[in-house]
């Protein structure tokens, strides 16, 4: 069974490229274009991993991450935060709120594919 990945980003070009990249790697891909859509999709579809943009409309990636970690049923879902903000404080905040990993944009697609594979391999 193919693993499910939710791409949560409000930038259409990023969504298209991440969706293509993850499908090419054999994953089932879901898409959310804002934080509220991301939370709804996570609760409904239970993806194995979420590629979560920090800066999105309605709810930020930080808020989504916090809500997922606060939920008993959703807590185990892996979260990889993607952001244009590379400051140490943002990284620390994302990890403190429960993100499993953090990558700053622009990132190498090879690096992202490897990170996703590593994170999913670590799941039972």
C-alpha cells in the first residue's frame, strides 16, 4: 500500500512541483491550500506525513502543527515543515511545537525526497 502525503502550501507552483515529485516517488498525494484545509484533510485522511508550509492563510503551519500534536488520534502523523523563513528562532519554534523535521526553501528536491523517505522509514 502506498504511503499518503499531504502537501499543505498556498503557493501553487510549490504545490505542483511537490505533488509531482512525491507522486513520482510512488506516494499517494493529497493537497491543502491553507491551514484550515490542511487540518481538515489531516483529520479526514490521516496521511502518513505532512509537508507543511509555515506561512499560509487561515491558520499558519505552526498552528496546524500544534493542533495535530494536541490530538490523541493525530499525534503520530509525521510533520515536515517547509518555510522560506530560515531563522533559528523559526526553526526552534517549529520543532518546539512538535514538527519532526524542518527544511528551508529553496531546498534541493533530492534532499527533500531523501528526508521524506527517511521519515517514513522510521514509522512502524
